[in-house]
C-alpha cells in the first residue's frame, strides 16, 4: 500500500482504515517525488492519493507510477475532488472522509483474493 498524503494525521487515519479493511505494509509519501521513489522501491497493490501536496500533486505522482509500473488501483482522497481528471475511473472520496468510506473503496479496488501485503 502506498498512501500519498502530506497531512500526517490524515495519513494515519487512512492507514488505520486500510488496516481495518485487511491491508498491511504501508509506505507513506508526503511529496510527489517521494511517492514515485517509494513505488519504484516497493510496488504497491493499491494507492491512495491526495490531489494537492506540499510538493507536487498526487495525480502527477500516480501518472508517473503507472507509466513506470503499469496499472495499479488508486483511490483519491481529497478536499479538491474537482481537480481529479474527469476521465479517471478511480474512486474519489471527499475529505473529511469516514473510516467506512475508505474501507468500502479499498474493498472495491483491491485485487481479488489479495490481503494487499504491499
């Protein structure tokens, strides 16, 4: 799992929700560059991403990761959902988000039969 989020408390909340949904082994990136580097080092099974980051954007990081590693399911969790690409087929959750909303989105995109140990 790769959580792209520059607010530490939000990242911890997302991690907790994903753990409750059965995910384990997390990388948390606060910048676009860190997200790409973490993904290259440890290919995630699922990505959650904010849109605006302190350095760069989540959608640009996701695009770079997809270009390098192929398709990986993404859940955008953001206060600016209108900045997500309209062609994007990924779930988009509006902040503030609930544990249940994150868990449900994860269950929809997680690879079948995979505990998402990445």
